[in-house]
C-alpha cells in the first residue's frame, strides 16, 4: 500500500506568513514614511523585506515536489502531469500580465484631454511585460520542467549551471552598448547585461516604471530565480522522506540551510547579495534562510504542537493566489483610479483619503503608514476567511 502523505500545517503557515508579509510591505500608507525593515535594500545587501519574494519561490518548489509525488502515487499519467505544469505556469504568468495592465487604459490625470481610445492605446504602449507573478510563473514552469524527469544528481548539475552561468554572464561578458564587463559596473543597474537585454528585447516602455531602463523582474535575472525554485524542490524531496522521523528531517533542514546561507555569504564577497538582479549569492543565502525558517515553523507547529497563533496564516496560506490578485487589484483601484475632487481644485485617491483621515490625522508618519498597511492585511484576512469558510480557493 502507498504510504499516506502526512499533513504538515507548518507548510501552510509558512506560505501564509510570506503572503501576508508581501501584502504588508506592498501597501504602506505612504512610501515616504516606512520603517527600515519594511523597505528593500537600496541596492546590495538585504532587509527582511528582501526575503519575502524568494521565500515564496522556495515554498513553490517545496509544494511542487510534494504535489508531483502525490499525483504519481495515485497513478497519474506523466503526460497529465506535464500538461498541468504547462497550464499552471502559463496561467500564473497570464494573471500577472493582466494585473500589470489593469485597468487597461491610462487614467485621466496622466492624459487629461485624451479620448478613451487614446488612453487604451497609451496603456498598451506602456504595458509592463514582466512582474512578480510573471516571475513566479516562469520560475515554476522551468523549474518544474527541469526537475520533472531528471535525477537528483542531474538537478544539482542544472542548479550549478544556472547559478555559475549567471555569475559569469553578469560579471565577465562585456555589455554590448558599453563594452564594459559587468564586474566593473555592479553598482550601476542600468549598465548591466541584464538591463541591456531587457531594453533590447522588451523596450523601455515595457519595463518597471521605477527603473525605466532596467527591470528587477527582468528576463536574465529570472534565470537564477529558477534556481531558487529548484532549491525548494530539494527541500520538498527531503521533507517527503517519511521513513525518517520528523525531528531528523528538521535537523537536516537546519544544517543544510545554515550551510547554504554561509555559502551565499561567502559568494557575496565577489557577487554581492542583491535582490534587484537576483544574484547567485542571493539565491543561496535566501534559500538557506528559507530552509531554516521553515524548519523553525515545523518544530514549533508540528513537533511542539504550538498552534493557537497559526490560524490567520493558515487562512492566508490556503488561498495565496486570491490574496495576491485581489489585493493587487484593490490597491490599484484605490490608489490610482478611484479619486474625487477635494474642493480645492485637486483630486485625491481613495487610499490617500483613508490614510489621511483615519491614520495620518493623529499618528506620526511612520506609525500611521504602518497602521494603514497592517489594517490592509487585516482586511484581507477577513476576506480570505470568508472564502475559507465557504470552501473557495482560487487554484491554477
């Protein structure tokens, strides 16, 4: 008889903490007043915020490995598994692409005298191609395909090629428009090979508006992000070894996670930890941190059975796609599209009105900004709780 898979609550909690953290850092009351741990590192280095995205990709790798094992255990055909991988990766990318373009027209403040058709055309001409969900979709798709029918030794070789190959491309290859090798301009985001590739293939109008000449979720930097997902599949493979006691598996996660973090810190000396270009050192460091963090959650929740605090994160963790898409649409509507006249000749967004009225009117700037973000997370917990009680999960 096939071994019955164990249900680890800690996996949902870890994913839920990651998603809730993503909402918290993405929705401050004002971007001009944020606590330092809730900001991304200016360039090299890391903050707690820089751990959220790779943690999510890491857990995607874990759940992908566990899901494929479960499907094979119940006798699913390999072609059906392949179709699921292709379908899921394409849908995640499509959802992210549509979210980037929403509401599919440029709203009036940017083009006050333009017709609606002109606004639609302008939006298409400035539609960002890549983004967070797009990177998750691509990393999932290629990571799952590369580990689908390969052995563990082959997967280690693939990971080494991805990380060392990316390092070589970013540091040794001269950038075509300047002729300067990347190792001399690692502190200049617009002069790197990754930025040149994004501008050449996607065009400057379709990049992240904050970068204009480069994209933090660009094409080349997605390659090492696939490595983050593959490292998650390694962790999933280890967690799935039910013939070993859970405490032994935790010890392994702690040990290998600490070693991987150390390797990332060593690599940082020559290829700095950097989220914006997803450096190879960043991949190792954050995956190691993810393994240690997950092992800590597993020890507290599944070994010590301390679970009274976990329910909000379980709710978040069981419906991550609804949380990300829904909160993204809400933020876009309330901060940019839904506005009204203040009576002084200017307009204010719904988000700005709520923030100024309920928080900034009596709290210091940073506390007000954090309180708004926390309220946003709490509101989405209530929405997800309602979906959870009705058994609704947005799956892809």
